[in-house]
C-alpha cells in the first residue's frame, strides 16, 4: 500500500494512526480456497488478519480460523480484524504466536486433529516495514534488526552482518536479492564493518549507495531494496521455514483439504511449485498473479504469485 493512495485504509492504535496492511490477491485467494460454511482453516502467517478476516466471513459462525504468526507484535491487529468479522457473523478464531513450521504442535495443543484449509502469505507485513524500530525499512532510520520473531532469540541483522563471510554475503545478496552488484556491495559491507560495526538501517543504505555505480543509485526501485530483502530472508531463514513448514501444513490437512500459498520471491515460488507437483492431487499449473489495477494500487502485489494444491480424498 502506498502512503499517497487515497484508498489506503487506516486504523488507530495506542500509538496513533497506522497503515493497515492490504491483503494481496484477496478475491483470487477466496476463489482458490473454495471455502464452505463450518470448515476449519489455518492461516500460518496471519499478520494483520486481512486475509483471515475475509476467510472467517466466508466460513460463517460455525467455522474456525487458527491464526499463527511468529511476530507477537502483529497479533493484536489480527485479533481486531477477526473480532470485527466475528461480530458480523464470521468464524470463531484462535491466535498463536508460533511459526507455521510448528502448525502440527499448535493444532494438537488445541485438540484439533486436522484442518480443511491452510494458507500462507509469505514475506513481510506493511506494519513491520513501517515500524522504524523493527529495522526492515531502508526509508527510515532504526536499529538494524529485521527479526520477525518477537522473542528476539535469534541473531538480528546487525549481528548477522558482523559474522557473515564475504563469499556467503555475496551469495545471499545474489540469490535472495537478485542483486546484480552483489559482489561490490558484499565487499563494501565487509570493508565498512572493519572500520566500525554497521548497526543502523541508514548506515547500511549509505554503504550500499557508495558501493554501486552512480548511474544505478536513483532508479525506479530504491537501490537498497534488494540488499534489505536479501538480508531479511537470511536473518529469518525464510526459505528454511518454507521447506520445513510446507510438509507440516500438508500433514495437518484432512483428506481432500487444500493448501494455498502466496510467494513474493522466485526461490519461494520454485519451492511451492516443486512441493505441489510432488504431493498434490490437483494443483494450479501456473501461478495466479495480480491484475494491473491491483498492482497499480498496491506495489507489493506486483511480485505476488499464488499457488494452491489439494490433497487426495483418503
Ligand atoms: C505478508 S504478511 C501476512 C499478511 C496477512 N495475510 C494479512 O492479510 O494481514 C506475512 C506475515 O507472516 C509472518 N511470518 C513470516 N514468516 C513466518 C513464519 N515462518 N511463521 C509464522 N509467521 C510468519 C510475518 O511476521 C508477517 O506478519
């Protein structure tokens, strides 16, 4: 969602007005999920609950939404959206601060044997991007953190950058960021951290800007976008989570159940494609992408790819 977009919805929380994350490919997701009244659905990346609230409405009052997110700070937003949906005749809901790779554990704790539908919308939420303290944004100064899990048990981006080798950093920037200046940026980061640790978002932006040729500094996409994306994916082990989480989500599905997933990166999409090919009875051959008007309204939608697959009926 774009600040200048007059259609941007806003909500107030204790800290004043905040942008609300706009769910991508929402009509396409509703279509792919093929929801019926009373079903149990797991949203493994519930975020601010935009998709989950729409699913809850489609499931009706006898349905159940189990929402998971590894970021505890985002769950109150999901709770708010799902409470509104519930008061309007939507499904019951339960939220848990867990990664989706723990879905089997989450369901067994709740006494739920299996679910009818599962969904993940990968990547980062606008709410996370907008908070300078989370360190995801190259637009705002803040600590170089980028951890999605609220427990803060893992290494933050600053610590990760202190320890990573030049070779590994170049690989991460190239593979996860598809950054054509990966080598130059990796060497510049290692040189800069030799003088003093890089601990702030805008310090990293400065290193990236100096590393790339002047002609590449002011393109349509901010020059630090790919570096920040790559480091975020590495710090949160997002591809590892996907490799571990997909089989867990699949095992949680009842026979005939359906899993849908939105990827924002070609490597994620490749993992999904391969997974559905190996396991699904029916799946989409080509990913579903956003229409031009959604891409114009919501830049995040431009790289979104939706795939779904259904499990054999017993
Ligand atoms: C793109 S947002 C989801 C937005 C949501 N569909 C909505 O409409 O508000 C992705 C969310 O997934 C969460 N997330 C990312 N990786 C996760 C994981 N492995 N397990 C659980 N949550 C995860 C992030 O913290 C973030 O809140």
